[in-house]
């Protein structure tokens, strides 16, 4: 869990297998990830096996989501909307 301004957020991280490249891994941050992080990891793993055919390279995938699925405890408009929403 990550806390920011009194709110808790869940952070999921997928690291590619193998040694870290000298220049480091590219990374993607996935917002609102609680419902699809595992599916995204599986798709990434499948597609990056054949980088020559798919153009998808191994990368770090980070998922950020609310700490709970309870609708009354989520603040999607504030978290993902324009500043000040």
C-alpha cells in the first residue's frame, strides 16, 4: 500500500524475468488497475516473448488502484479527472 494525502492506494508491480539491462527497464504506469492488472501482465508476457514479431519489449508494469473496491470509498473523479474536480 502507498499512502498519499491521507488516502491509501494499492500498488502492483510486475518485473520482467532475467537480468536488468544496463540502461534499465522501460516502465508503464497503469491507472485504475485493480480489475485488469493480472490480465495486462499475462498479455505483456505473451507479446514480449516474440518481440521480433510483436514489437513489444519486456518492461516493468506498475498498477495503481484504490485500496478498496467499495464505491463510496473511491475517488475516481478526483484521482483521474482534471485538477480540482
